[in-house]
C-alpha cells in the first residue's frame, strides 16, 4: 500500500479531513505535512509508508485489546449493543449497574466474528444488547469472564432537550453583557457578582426581561499578568475569583474595625490608581482586591460555614486540590507551567507532592476563593430568580483553554501536543484565526468516559438557567493548526458529536437549563438540523441572515429554535456597525484581503438592503429624533416579527455604545475585552448611570411589544 493510501485510510479512521470546502465554496486539499503533524499530535506516527501501515494495523487491533470499550453513549429509547473481548472459547457475561442501584444482565446477540490473534493470544468477540428502556444517566457495564474482568461507562442521554417546561410556548428575551465591563460605584474597577445581581434585578423589574447572558466566568491566571480574554482561560473547571465582591462576603461583617479600615483603604487606593483610566485594568484591580480578600479570609469561619467549606472541598475532590496547587505554584514560578522545572510539570511528581505540605495555607486560601466565588454566583442567580426572571443567568462556555493553563497541567495527556485550535479563513477574519488553544484529543476523551467534559459542564451549569456554548461546531469538528503553521495550514478533526452533544443535553436536563449553541461561521449543512432535532438552540445574528441571493432573510424564514440578536461581541455594537466601524477597524489593523473601498461599498449595500426591508415592514416609528437610535430600534423590532424562541439584546445597544469588545484575529493590535460599558459619546458609565437612562427603556419597550412613554420624572436625556 502506498504512503498516500495509508495516510488517507488512517485519516478517515482518526476523523482527520484530507480536504474541505472553504468559506467561498472552493474545494481545498490538505497538505500531507499537515495530516502527518495532526496524526503525530494524536500519538500516531505516519511519517513514512512503513510507520503508517504499522499504525493502521495497531488501530484496528486497539478495540480487541480491551475487554469493553471505555464508554458507550446511547440516546434514550434507542436499541444498541456493545462488543466484549475475551480469550477465545471462554465465557462472557455483562452486568449492568444503573445509577439507582438496579442490576441487570445483558442478553447476548448472535454475532459471528472470527477470533483474532492479539500478541500471541486468540481473542474472541461477543456482542450484547443494550435495552431500549434504560433511564438517562451514567451507568456501569461490567464484563465477567473466567479469565478477565473489565468495566465501562454507559451513558444514556436525552433524545430531546428543548426549553424548560416553565417557559411554556412563550418567547423570552434578555440582555447579553460582558460582566467585567459592567461596573458600579462600589465595584473594584471591574464588574463583579454583586453587579451581576443588580443588573439582573434591574433587567427583571424595570425591563421585564427573563435572563442575563454573560461572558465566560472561567478561571484566569492567579497572578498578573492575567490574560484579558474570557475565552482563553486557565481552567474551565473553576471560576475566576476576580468577580468577587469582598464586602459581600459574610465574614466581612465580623471583621475588626481595623481590618475593615484596611479593606476600605485598599479600595480607595485602587480607585485613585484607576482614576482617568479608559480601559479595564484587570491586573491592577486584582492586585488590590486579592489583598482585601486575604484579610477577610484570615478572619476565619464560624462552625456551620466551615462545614460548608469542607463539604465544598470534598465534593470538588482531586480536581480542586490540583487546581489550587497550580495557582500557588504560579505565584512562585510564573504563570506558564511549561517553563517550570521538569519535576514540577506534572501534579503527580514527588516534588509537587512535597510542595502541597509546604504551601498549605496558600492552598487553603485558593480553595476558599473558589468556594466564595461559587456562593456569590449562586447568590446572583437566586437574586435574578427572586426578582422574577424565569431563567436568570445564562453562562458562556469557551471553546478551550490556554496552552499554559491549569487544565493542560492537570490533564496533559488529554490534550493534543504541538497543536492549537482556530478557524480557517472566513467572513469574520479573512486571514484565518489561531486561538492559541490546544484541543482535546477525541480518543483520550473517550478513554476517560468524557469525565473532564462532564465536570466542565457541571461547573458551567451549577448556578445558571442556561448555557451558551461558544463555537458549538467544535462538538462536531475543530480546526487543528500544527505548531509553526498559519491558520491556513490546518485541517478539520472530527469528534463524536452524538456523545458530546448527548452529554451536554444530559447535564442541562439535570440542571433544569437549556442550551444555546453558537453555530456561526462555516457550518456543514446538516449540523444545524441535527442540533434542532436534539432541542439545542442555534444562533442567528441579523447581519448574517441572508437568503440564497444575498438579500436580508425574510422574517418568516428565520429559524424558530434559535437565540436571535442584531449583533455579537465579535462585531461592533449596532450603532458602531451602522457607522461601518467594523470595516474601518479591520482596514486599520490590516485584516482585510479585499480593498477598503470594496469592503465599505459592500457594507453600505448591506445596510441599504436592511433599511429597505425595515421600511417595507413599517418598522420605523417617530419615537426618537436620533437617526441611529431609530435604526437600532427598528432592527430589534425586526427580531420580534421572526419566529425565534429567544431574543437577545446587547447591553451595549441599550446604552448607545459604539466600540467593539473583541476584534477576532488580533491580540496586541486592539484592546480586546478591555472596553468598559460606555455611552454614545464613548464616556464610561456605571450601573447607577444605566438606571437613569431612558434609552434602555425605549429598547425594552420594543422587545416587550408596547409603546414607550417618557418618564414624568425626567432623565439624563440619553
């Protein structure tokens, strides 16, 4: 067999694309160099014809070396089967232990397969039927034979998720906000969980919205310099304590007056240092806030609170112990574990074990930070629901983690080495994108019965009524870029989407939540239909909704099972988009492959087409004098005449902000994820300012379907 043929067969078995269709519909082959590099990241040597054939033979023998596959995932109500491998001629039996304690034995199916020689032992294969009446959940399969025993995880997932029953058939709407940007007069330079509670209460009681969608709350680096992107975290298993409000911690109330004064002094010093700063400064905010948190931590806990803290640590288990140790090691050795001494690069090393005892108090402090973060997020969700929200907080799940992250340190073998995830050239960024995130290996996820994936979802859904999954297309395939290559030199790698999507549904069902999949970008035609069939909402952004001729999609052609919005955090707020800020910025940053004049003309035609469609439907009113705000309101009225089940309003649109939060494909070139919530003239505003503004009330009236009446008490005029 030729090297090319071996590579192609191997690639097919490993789910590696050897060609693809780009965003302009062009068929594009993948280079042999890329394919070999991606295989190497999966632990497969295919550099030569001989090694490729050897790898192919080993791949075919892999299931025969195991008594049972590590995991079996089945949709509720489906009939399925599982194959077991024992020495030829020996008996085999499979016992099923359900989560509820019930025990069953699987019936053997007629299955005639020739035995195989595996390392000098003749191995036979038997097949067993999995009943179709099993409840959803995580169950155990146990293979019993006289020569071997093994076990496996059986996951039964919901067939359909949908929206929570308490919503009925009604449509809901809510705000999308970058929490770090939403600050009050009492926050420590950055939006926090108390600000989230207050934003939710205002949204529910004054705006009659049903949810607040926020950016990912995943843990960042424990000490400066911290990565500014909430989508490039250090762990998706834990929360970023940067969002804590020190004064809201119960132990703050029992501080001595001297300690209260110390906390107050830290807050005042921070305010002085940030005075006049136009961007969010995470490092400075965290430096002062962390010192204040340490003071409160040292006050100790009353007995019942200590019990709750101890229980939290017990439930979080080994993952928490490893994570907080990583946090402490970062303080002493730097934020990138890949640069540490070799004997520090694995949590299981003897030296690391010794350091657990040396740094015990620092470790406990970081465990406390996670516990307090968990409780303050819980308080925010409770405040939202107490204020009348049917959903409350919707959290966001990032695509991956940084290569220097705690997750890659704790679970190094689960991540592909020398690979980063990104996107091929598309309409967002015509140069392609490299997100600097190592991907999970599909085979290693299965080997762990998806345990890290399940834990990640449990964290995201722990205190939330829903979760948005960024780039849900990554459950189907991800764009892998070999180290040293450009985003153009990557290829797609497939994942077991039935397993991943099914587990998402199972965890959401248990949390009483729903799921929104961000399915923008280059999408295979069948994917959106599949997600809808499983009851997962897609994402529709007005500017991207076109018919086959490139015209604005008619309202009755929009999907029903989506969260519909006018804009997204990867585009300017609607006021800025109407001003063609996205074209101007990408031109200034050198991100356009077409000429600036052509891109501007295309943007002008796009807007003219949409304005024409709005005018046709009679969506302009005489409510406001400002032309830009009139267009913004009309665009949101268009959302209300679609069939979309969930509508989403960017908080930046409610206040008239112009500046984009994130320009994809940039790092140092633009202050991504550092823009504070600002008014129409670019001036930062606080939550207290927001409460007095009439502009949000006008926008809320559109979403609620009634006419806005000016306040008799006056406002600031915005």
